[in-house]
């Protein structure tokens, strides 16, 4: 699979809480680490009370778009093996990547 960069949106299988199966969901690439790991954060179409959530829609993408308006959840970070990535779906515009980076700086300061 091709390399991924910060700002790519990929599709990965997310397991159900009871581990009975999984559903394909989008995730934002935060960092492509050496080796097999990649750092991602959750993207959801659900409204959230999370003060760090960042709303995104079609104008936030350099290429492609998600089918509906969604929220990036910087407070939901995880590491995954690159092998589970089903495909690269979209890429955020640089201005949207900066917005996400600024929220991370706020979150961790």
C-alpha cells in the first residue's frame, strides 16, 4: 500500500465494543511512523459535546470528500498497523490540517 501523510483520510475496520465484528470507518492520519504503525484519530458523523471536535465538510478537502458532514475527534487518538488500512479516501486542505494541528496544541498544552 502507498505511503500516507498527515492529512490523509483513510478507511479502516473499527471493531464493535463486544468484538463481534467491525465496521469500516474513516480516520485522519496524524503521523506515518517508521515500520508498520500509523497514528490516527477518529472521524465521526455523530454530533458530539467534545469541545475539541472539529467540524468538516466538502470545503475542507483538497481531494474527495466524505458523504456527510463529520467531526474530527482529536481527543480520540490511536495507533494502528498500516496493514489494516482498506484504502485512502480523501485528503484535507492544508488550512484544515493547520486547524487540526492548532487544536492538538491546545489539547496538549
